[in-house]
C-alpha cells in the first residue's frame, strides 16, 4: 500500500496540473503486477508483463497529470532492490540477489548499483 501520499492541483486557473507523490514498501512481485495493470505497463511496451520477482522492495513514485490532457501524464520514481531475484521472461536467466536502485520515468529507466 502507498504511504505518505501527498498531492494537489497547482495553479488551478492556468496550468491545472495534478501532482501526486507517495512511497511504498512491499513485495516486488506486487509492484510488478501494479506496473502491468497501469499505464506504466503500456509505457514500458509490456517489457515486464512476464516478470516474476522475490523479496521486498521500496518504491518512490511521483505522478504529474495535466488535467486538460491526462494522456500527457508523466511519472518519476525509483525502486530500491535489496537482494531480490528477478526473472524477466521464461527465455532469460534469473537475475539473482539484485542490489541497487532502478530509477524510471515514462521515457525509460536507469540502474544505479549499490
């Protein structure tokens, strides 16, 4: 479950941007299911649709949604991995004991090792 969720609409008269930020700690497998059930799954081209994972992870997430054009929403976030196993697809070997941070936006991701 998300924690510390904060948000609001800045400058309702002009830009009308809904901004939301939150954090979560939980099973990485649940986070993958969330990604695949949201527009983020589409933004990644379904790259994580078959992914399976073990262990807990920490998530930070920020969304900016222009109210006149919600399709132009942006996302910024990171997932902190602490020894998780990740199996992206059946034809790819398991990535074991991953440690580091995955930073992402609607445009891509970067991996920061510990």
